C-alpha cells in the first residue's frame, strides 16, 4: 500500500514523493552534491539485523480480539453506505479510537523509527476478499494518503504470479511473475502488503535499513556511495508516461534533503533501459555503475533481516528509509497478497 505521508515530521517525505518518484524527474535545485551527504547516520532509523532477530517485539505487533471486532463493525457500517472501495477515506470508513491509536503508534514507528513493521492476526481466511481489501484500505488511510499504483489508476494491486514472463522486464511488473525480486524501494513513502496466501517457500521477505546500508557503503565502498548519490542514473518508465514526457528519467539513487537521507531504486527499472540505449536515445550505464548495483544488492543481502509472512500478516515498509526484497513463488503453491495505492475516488480496481 504505497502512501504519501502528510504531517510533521513526515512533511519531508511528502515533498520528496515528487523528488524521488519513479515517474518524475528530480527537482534540480533540491539535488545536493555528494560532499553534502552525511558520512554516518545515527538514530532510530539505523538498525542492525542482530538487534532485531532476538527481539521480535521491536518489529512485530498483533491485533487484539477487540480491535478485530471493531474493524469488522467499521466495515459493516461502511457497507451500509453503498460506497465502493475507491471511496474509502478516514471520513467514509472511520475507525475506532483504539484502532486509530494503535495505527498512529505504528505510523510513528514506520516513519521515525526502524522503517518497517509486521502486524499479525487479521482473520482474512474467514473474510471475503472484498472485506479484507476494504479493511486494509481503511487501515492505510490512517498512515497517509494512498496513491495510484500505475497509469490505470489502480488502487489495489494483487502481488500474485499471473504467469507473466519475468525476462520481459520492460513490459511487466515483476510482482506479477514467480521471480524473486532484488532489493528495491517503490515510489511512495510507505508501502504495505497484506498476505492472503503463503507460498510453498514460506512467504519470505527481507528488509534492510537504508541508513545502515548507506553507513556501510560509506565505510567500505565510499566510491560506490558517491556514484549512487550522483543524478547520472537512467530509469525506464516502462511506458507509464504522460504526453510530452520522455520514456526514461535521469536521477540519483540516494538523495539528501532537509537533513534526511532518502533513497529510491529498483534495479529492474535500471536494467530495462536497454531498448532505449540500443535505439541510440541515451547512453548505457558505465561498468562502474553496473558494479555499484551489484555491490548495493550484495551489501543489502548481508545486512538484511529475514522474515516469514503468514496469512493475515501486514508488512509496512517506509520506502525512503527501508529496502525490501519479497519472496518468489514455487510451481506448487502460489502466494497471494494485496498491495494498495489510493489516489482518486473514481480509480478502478485492478482486475487481478
């Protein structure tokens, strides 16, 4: 569920939605040189895997039975309005004070803390898909303003193997294939996933602190850190453009703005520029840049916290402060989940 966060101290993230979005060019006057970047970041956003492995209470929450009952009651009230899922807002689907307080604590934890959380215990196997989706959307309205996922305006996206070819990276979203993804961020401030069915491999997901990742690069490979901070990276828009826009953008992977380090990267959008390079529209990435991508992935793998999502779990990740790598499907048991973006009241729901 990608969302843009609004209130202080998250106003920074709101402004940077445009700065770091995969659909927009960076704002030149906001792009700072590498010399202005911190050599080391400290605080709640910097965490290490070993601190979390033995302390699940630091990153897990569980719905109480009273909260689940209150969510169900809120859903029943919403159903009586006759509104559709894209109409869900904090006003049309109000949640109870206790649920709101629970989610506000989670919001602060995501934005100003470790940058991710796992909320467990939604009884989605007992609910029809519409009920699960509606409650999930309502939960997201407390965290921020929900965004559209693609140019079709879909507010719900099924993270599910649709049989698409993962090698056709310029044509398909990788989450619609069975392929394992690389570490990446999305184009929003917070992204969420509600697990509806677990893959045979276990519903695996890895997360890493973007700030710990940066500190490690600065310490061990400052040359790579500097390269990632330069706005010299071409990203494919995969055809999701408006009239007059290029089919690619050129930007940095790490930004520093208002004292906050923010990152945005998906290797598939970098690798799928090949057709534009072959057509002579843009230069290809240099050997040093290609090495930097590999160093970034290898470092993230070494630092990441591994988790297993069960049915009914919701994973939220602050995309500007945490990087994630979702799991792959097996041929025997397909995983399914809902990733949500809200933006426009009349946006259609994704058919899949």
